C-alpha cells in the first residue's frame, strides 16, 4: 500500500523553529512534485510549498516565503519542511501530499501549535 | 494571493444534482488545466475527486464531474447521496508556479 508517513510537529513558541518530515514508501514518489498543505483548526485548506522531483527547486506561498524551506532526499525517500520564525497564525495541521497526480496520496497530517 | 471564491454552502435533496462554483482569475483557473477538486469529511484527510479539471481518479464515482469556463471551475454532483455530505475544495495551479485552494463549500444533503 502506498504510504506517506509524517513525523515532527508539536508545540513551539512564537519565533521558534520546527522541522517536519515525510517519508514515502513508494519509489515513484521520487519522480513526483511533492507538496505541503496546511489546515488551521476549523478552517480551509491552504497550499504552502512544493519541491521538484530532483529537489533542486521549490516554490512557496507568499506568507511563508523566507521563513520556510522545503527540501527532499530521494535516496532516503524523505521530504522535509523546515519552519523558522514561526507565528501564531502558522498553527495548523500540516500535510505532505503528492498533489494533483491521479494516484495522489496524503500523509496523515501533523499538528503544529504556536501559542499566543 | 487570496483564496479562490466558493459558495460557503450548497444543499440539495437526495437524487438531485448540485453544482459548486470556484472563481479565480486569469492568473490561475483561467490559464491552467491543473484544476483539482477535493472532498473532506470532518477530521479526515482530503480526497481527490477531480484532477486536471475534468478527470476522475480511479474509484471516484462518475456522479462527480468537473468543468471549466473562463476563470470559473465547477464541480457537479449528480444523483446526490447522503454520503456526499462533506466539505469540498477547489485548487488551481497559478502562473506564479504556486497553487491556491478555494475557500471551501459545505454540502448538505437535506
């Protein structure tokens, strides 16, 4: 079964940093653009970032640009999201996802809480 | 960039058809074939229902269909069933090489 296993998450103080990881079980994911999507409690889905299949390029939503860095290591089947200068409004469940492919798969989601 | 505009709620009776609109701009929906629709139940992971504007992934009921005209995409659910009651989100690739989701629509089956 195709699987995305996320790790990291938890409570972090404003201004702090946190790293999320996503391990993919299927080698074909190394050929896919991989994305991060978040959802604040009770709110809608929001696109955060994507990383190219070879890991050489990444794109970001304006509200995380300069604070978040997405990367991947295909040799370790791992996608990462380094989040710095965290704000209260970054509180959300973060999902890694192979967005938009017909065989799209989502991770289980990780709650990141930045308390006020 | 703000979210794509969707109606907050849409309702229908079992067996009816409903349509959910998703309005963007010439910088996203209007210029991209990469428009997606998601279904999400409370507390659950979203599920892809439509990709590339009109295509259904394997296993998705043919009661779900997608279309696009100009800067607006539409998800139509025909033969509405109780299990269709969920939140629905559109998503589009943009000219800035980012993606943008819609505001979300709660579908209620009366």
